[in-house]
C-alpha cells in the first residue's frame, strides 16, 4: 500500500516552516473532535503552578478524565507553547512549535485498553493535530502530525478494536483516511462529491464498513 502524500513526519513539517512554506503542510493529514471523554468544562484559564509555557506560567485550557487520570492541556496566554500534562508528566506539544494556537476545543481523548488523546488546532485555513498514546501509565507523542485542509481530524473507534483510530478528512479529492495510533494507514472511504456525504459530517464518525483499500 502506497504511503499517502498526506503523511509527513514532523521533521519535514518543521523544515517547511523554516523556509516560510508552511502552506505545504497541507499535504499532511486531517481533523475532527473525536469523542469527548468526561470532558470537564473548559477552565477559565487559571494559571498552573507546576509548569512554565514560554516566558510565563502555563494556563489550563481544558481538562479531561481518562481512565481515572486527569489530562490537561496547558498553554501561554496566546495559546502557544502548549503542554500536555498528566500527573507529573509534562509533554511539549509539537503543533504549537509549528505555529498553531491551542484553545479549549483542542483536546479530545478516548479511554480504551490503549488510550489516546488528540491535540489539534487551526492552522493555515485547515487544522493540524498530534496524537499522544498511553501505555502502562506513560504518555508518549506519535512522531507524525496530521493536517486537514478540510479542517477535520477525529479521534474515535472505527474498526472495532479496543483502541481508537485517527480519522483525517482530505479535500482533494474529498475522502477520509483512517490511521492506527502508530500512524499506519488502516483504510480509506470512497471519494465523495461533497463533505456532507461523509458519515456524521462535520462530527465525522466512520464505521468499519465505510473503509476500503486506499487507492
């Protein structure tokens, strides 16, 4: 199966930013807001006493409960210098390093035997996202960002396994690609004539029967 042009490693994206061509990131992957797992209401930006984001203290943008643990997305006042926090673990977000600005809608988590969270934000007219995966209580980012010119990246269960997948909606042609948490391509939908034909649009919720071999 050929690797879709929509998949690009973070290093490539960073290189594009360096030469002032982040528009090329539009060949990455896509977005949505995956199932919100016991999402607490977005906190009115209280300051975090345990982390710094850039030159100042972090502010908590949103929290969610995942398997009894509280997951938080932190950032500076402008939504940059993002941090993903679980307990004492703090992970810097790669998408804010690329210029995205996170907010209270930027975190989506799914609890499963292998839990995961999607951190995403608007960028260059689309949406860029990164995935963090939990195993044995330790959270690690997947070194593959996703970009959706269509503005939809979703984290939800598509294939029926006890782990979520990443759904990425493309605009040319109009279709959705589904990736396992390790970034491997699982399958694609057929090509559509409009986004509204994608199941659940804009809150995309594909099922296994929607998928076929990617062409």
